[in-house]
């Protein structure tokens, strides 16, 4: 009799976004005339840049001739894409990352979940709270936790609160942890980490042999000159950190699918016999065995993100969403709300008025303003009393949403 | 200190295809003038059909306008693609598979590896021998085996020999197993399973509560009317089988990336408390949490594989490779070799002449005929003394390879 992975049964509830979809669908069915504006899930809305589309069409046409047809590509990604990434995203910022340390994939969600394949089951794991739910849920599924308590916190994970009370700077763990997930610019709070903050994490990791899983999916939204884009801008990070990046949010690839993970050579973990094992080789083996590379056509599109035209078009796209973020911040402040984030990140993190719960505020916003956001408590116990508004939408929708919020919910 | 997954260290050697690449590169460096013909890895070579390219270009253009832009799609795949698959691949063959039971993915290699995420660690697992290495290696990586013996067989797996001696029909396991991997038409032997053979497996699975993981990646190459394309053509299979399929080999998608997995509702596994848990819900949760769907553009291409033009173009493509297979079969027989497969499958399985080992024959073919194939022993201990030749290449290359083999290696 085939046995299932029981750990799945520990998952406290549906993944956050399906639960939102359920409530939104129920509302839409009951109110078919209402025009909903979705500022919930962090999904881009603006067209894929022209330089990227042109490159993809060229690639599709190449696939139509034997002499330029592409079958299986390298599981790690094509050299030309890995080199473009190394040059533009790393060497240009002074980070010594080689193309061979970059693994192209179809998504950061996949990579940040799959990375657990190559780690042991007995690590002490820390996450910020609130947190991108994938980090937590994949650990539950892998059997790294006990059950959830009534706040939705799983036994065995170390939660690092990240709230207004500590200016969204989680304290270093009190006792050593083996693995810590960090996400900057932060999803969901929109907070950024200064060079000093990241240096403190790298120093902590080197002192405690901690592996940092650094999610930089939102780095393109950084506008302050002195905020680091990559963990590798900090000395020593090559010895303690893996970095996840994506084309989803900067280049509009949420539906096109391309991302990458950086695993520096020389970064090691411990085997049970006490020996040090290079993580690069393990990830390479994982990807070679369980993955077959990203579509050639999509990789050509991603490469075009680094052309002169591509870079200019992406800058414009990012600027568009950041102007949305500014409007949201200012509109909500004008409506009397307390807001965080939205400056170097496409998320505005709102304190719910009068201490109402995150899900109550969700329902209120949905029912009164027909606007969908994301309840902070869906990201963790410390997200209770907060609410995430995403800047990913058209200008028209953002302006209308703010108008409705101002009219219906001003405090 | 972050601990690694020690099970990776049990992996006996490099994954088969990288080892082949290593030998081929060494030969090519030493013999830069030699024109190598690769009939090793099962990678398609002919252009992507026009109907598919047209659909993909249309999709790229849609991504260029806000009103037809596509961001995150459903993790399970778009309904229109799932419905096309259900109608054309299943309902048209009398299989009651609903669109909601189909999960679109970026590859069968991924799915057949990832499926272990939702299964327990204490199942008894059977594989045919020889076998597609991914089934074995992913079980090793998940900790379901001990170490490898000198033949490369891992302790704890049940191997079902599949050789000339049993007409490539593996016997049912002597004692009950919880999970069995089956691949028909078979990679690497090119054998097919009759309705009776598959019925015996389904009956066995129902009697023993065994989960069948059925890989039908090569179904399009079946030419005999009475050979089943799907395990679901057998009554009762919905209660015991998951099926993997791919667009890689029929539609030429090895570099474009699209596949799907069928998980019937009502198929269950046991939790440790003895309760039955639907596997559909577990896989849905796995995919929702660790995967973000296939590129919209690629899914539109896959959908076009089911249009009238697409179907005709794919039929032509499959016919082209099957004519290669016929030429290879007949050419090798004329050269005095004993061959199997190549009739309902794009692989010809050759008995090495004079009992030479698979790797020796590999080196001989490489050095004397400058032709690359795949050593049978790379697929398992029972593959020793066999050799796989793939029909995926241009007509010109296939003919030249056969000429060289006839001239240099005829027995």
C-alpha cells in the first residue's frame, strides 16, 4: 500500500492566495455588478517589454529551421544568459559571481522550495515573521516542523518578528540557527536592509556557520543608491549565502517564467560524517536530475532584458510601478492610515485602522471599496494587524482604488 | 552549521548523460576533424511544427498589450490546455479523464522526480531494469535506498529485469511492492506493453494496493492499433495509476518545455494513521506551493499541437522519426546485429556483438564510426551487453551513421 507524505497533513490551511481567491470569487458571485480592483497578489499587469518580445519571436522562428533548432539545453541554463546575468547583475555592482555559479530556472518559487532537496532534515531553520509563505510551507512539507499552533506558527521553526515595534529589523536569532531565509526588499512589508543590516547577518552567519537563503526578487525596485541589491555586495557572503532572483517583477515575467539562483563555489554544508561538502555540486546534481532547463525561447527573452533597449524598457516599467507605490503611500496617508514600505519596494504595508484584524480589514475593503489586498496575518502571526497593498496594477485602477478607499474607509 | 542531504553522496556516479558528454568531448578534442553523429540522448532535431510556432508568436504579441497580457496563470495549467489534453489524448481513446485531473508542467523529468515529494519514505519501490535513470536517482536522493553495489544496484529498491531472456516483459514482483515505475513504450528498450500485459499490472496493483507511476512519454510512436497509449485504457487504472506525458518527443518540445501529469480523483494513498488520502489534493498542493505554472506562451504552443494543422504536422514529424527507426533496425540487422524495439518506439535496443560490454561498445562505435549511442549498462545492471540507438536525428545523419557502422563494425 503506497504511503503518502504525512507532513502535508500538517499544513494549517490553504495556501494564502487560494484562500483569497475563494473569498473574492464568493464576493464576485454575490455581486456580479461590482468592479473589483485587485491589489492583492504581486502580479504584474503591464505589457512585456518590446525588446523581450522581439527576442522571443526571433527565437520561435529559429526553432522553425533544422539548422537553428534547439532541443535540450543545459539544465543550468545557456552560457550566454548566465554570462549576461553575471556581468550585469553582479560584476557591474562589484560582486565576484561567475557565470558557472548561476543556475537559470523557471521560477524563484520553485527554487526556494526545491533548495530543501539538498539540505538535511535536522537543521534549525529561521524565518522572518511575517514571511513569504512558501519558505514555511515547503519546510512543513519536507517534515522539518511539528504541527501548527493557533497562531499558525509551526513547532520547530524559529520565527523572527518583523514589525513596527522593531522598525521591521528582525533581531538576530538568540541561539544559533543552521539556515535563515531573508528577503530584501522585503515581501510582504516593503522594508529594505541597509548595508549595515546585511553585514550583521553575514557576520552572524560566518560566526555560526549559518546558511543564508537570500531572496532578492524585488531588487530592481530599489531607488536609494546605498541600499545593496545583492547579499554578495557584503564581504564574506560567498561563504554563507545562496541568492534567488527572478525576472518576474522587473521584466514582467510572472506569466513568462524565468528566474535564477546563485550558488557560489566554495560554499559548503556539513555531511553527517562531519566532512564539508560543496553545495554547488549538490544543486547542480539536483537540477541535472530533476529539471530539464528553461525554454530556449524564454531564455532568449530573459537575455534581451540586459540589452540596452531591454534595460531602458525595464527601467520604465519599474518606474511605472514605483509611481503607483508612491500614489498608494500618499493616498493611504491622506486617508489617515499608517503605512510602511513602498519606497524601495512595490509593496505598501498598512497598519489596519482601529486595530481591526487583517482578515476583517480584507473583508471590509472587499465589501465596501471592492478592492482586494492581502491580509498581513496570512504571512504570519506577526503580520496580524497589517495589510499588504501591491503596486502592480494600471494607473487608472490604482487611482480609482485610492478614491474608493478615501471615500469609504478614511479614518 | 547547515547539514546537507547525505543521500546525494550515495549516488554511484555521474548521471549517465553527463558521463557520455565527458567521453564525447574528450574524443572531439583529440579528433577535431572527426564528424560525430549523435544517436545517444533522445533529443529531437527537426523543426518545431509551424502550427505551434504560429500560436507561440501570437501569444508573444498578446503579451505586448495590457488588455491581453498574461501574468501568473493557474499553477495547474490553463483550462483550455487541460481540456484539449483531456479531449484529444484521453476521451478520444475512451479514457474517462477529466481536465481537472491534468496538471500541466515544464517536463516529465521534473514531474517523475517531484512526485516523490508527496509520497512517504517507507514505501517498497520497484523499477524495471534497465530503466530511465531519473526514477532510481530521485529515490536515492530522497533517502529511499541504501548504497549501490558493484553493479550499480541500490539496496532497498526492487529491480525487475527486462531482457531478451524474458522477451522484455518483466515478471510481476515476487512480494508486494508499494510503488512501481512503468514506462511504455519503453525507454530504453523500445519494448511495448500489450493490453494483456498492462491489465496484469493493473490487476496486480489493485490486489496489492500498489501505486503505478506510468510514463507514457513515447506513446505517440505507437503504430500498432492494439497497443494501448495510456494506462487508463485498462479498467481499474484510475484507482491505481498516475500517468506522465510530455510534448517533448512528439511535438519536438525538448527545448520548448511542456509536459503534464494525470492524477485521477479517487486515487488514494495511506497516511500513517491508516486513513486514505486523495493523492490529487496532495499533488495540487505540491504544485501550488512549489511551482508557478508553465509559460503562457509555451502553453499556447502546446494547445496548438491539438489543432487540425498541429495534429497533421506532428503526425508527419513522428512518421519521420519512425522511418529513421526502421532504417536503423534494418541497417543494423544487415550489419549482422541482433536488435529489438524501434517499431512502436523511437529507440532501437541492440545486443552488443560478441558479448562485449556496453561501455566498450560505446567506445568502439565512437572511435571507429564516430557515432554516439548510449551504453545499456548506463540504464541498469540488466542493460549490460545492450546498447541504445535513438532515431532522433536527420535522415542524412542516420544514413551516414549506418553506412559507417556497416563499414567498420559489421559482424
